[in-house]
C-alpha cells in the first residue's frame, strides 16, 4: 500500500512531456512493425518482454486480485484491438480515432473510481476532440471502416483500464503493471497460434526495441504515474497533446510547415487541455485528491 501522490505543475511536466513524445512516435513504429509480423505476434512480444522487465523491477510479484486482473484484461483487449485496427487504418487515422478515449474515460471513471464528473473536464474533452476532428481533415484517408470501428472499440477499453489505474492509485504500481503485461499476454499468445506471421529482420528488431522499451515499459509507467497523481478526466484530456505533438513531429520529419487546418486542430487540442486544467489552486488541490 502506497500513499496517494499528487503533482505540482513542475512534476506534471516531468511526467507528461516524455509521455507525449513517446506516445506520438509509437504509431509509426507499430505501423512499421505490422509489415513484418501479425498484430498478435507483435503485441505478444511487447507484452511478454515488457512484463518480464516489470516483474524484476517490481520485486517479482504477480498480484491476481480481481481489479488487477481487470486491468490486465482491459489493457490486453485494448492493445490487440488497437494493433489489429492499425493493420487496416493509417497511423494518422489511428491516432485520431484512439483519442476518442477521453470522451469515454470520464463516465467510466465515475462508475469505477467514483470520480465526480466536472463540467470543465467534460468541456475540455469535447473541445480537445473537436481539435482532433479538425486535424483529421488534413490526413490522407484510405482507411477501411472495419479498422476504424475496431480502433474505436479499443479506445473504450483504454479508457476502462485507465480508470482502474486511478482506482488502484494507492497500491504499488510495479506489481500491477507486471500482472497487466504477463497475464495480458495470454490473449496475444492464443491469437498468435492462428495468426503466426512473422518475417524476422533488422527492421522488425528496431521496431520491437521501441515498442517494448519506450511504448511499453516507459509509456505505461508514465501513464500509470499520471493517473495515480491526477483525476482521470484531467489526465486523459491532457493526452490530446499527443496528436498535437504528431503535427510538430511530422513537420520536423518532412521539413515542411504544417497546414492551416493542422495548426488550428493542434491549437484547439491544447485549448481543450487548458480548459480541463484551469482551476483555482484550492479547487485543484481538492480535485487531485478526490
């Protein structure tokens, strides 16, 4: 049992900035990895190796209580649906569809973590998602509807295990993450029996290094840490900074200025983040521990 932690703005930046950067890059690495392995094989590698790392970091404990198993189940379903959907949709479209998550997380957190729905967090989520929609108009759409639907369902399960992270905020996170990945690898292993495609090579190895270490160990540790320190509605709305960051990363990668719509979409996402986080100091303290 750990005492609940809260963040100052400085601490928040230390957790959120690396999360946003690593999360923005994971779509490209995972999309490339799917060129060499099936979604089930790729995510099984991610879950098994990430789980082993957390196992040794977390004191070799694998809790199997109901809530931790639900985290493992929801996370596994979310990840597999995301990866399967990414096999059908572009990386950009996947990012846009995945960030419907804050809209689902707020009501789920009300049910799971007993968090009161705050109007400013709901408004921030709606404004941020409107920015995602504007940004999506700049993408080259060639995605199949089935992939879009699968990705949307995956976003619901992402919202669900995020709410459980918050519910379990007073517990040591490392054993929870161990169970999440080791137990959560089971559906991927089963799927790999039916879809065992893999083409080993240096490109797949590079993708796996990023997928396991950065979008696995680092990303989930940061996401869990953020949700232990702040309300689900507030933290998940901050995640709109991820698709906004993709605009900057794409501009740097292509050495081209973003389009007008991309800039408007990115600014709108950050406005949503600001709305969800704006409050008086006394209100903020009460909400962060609520």
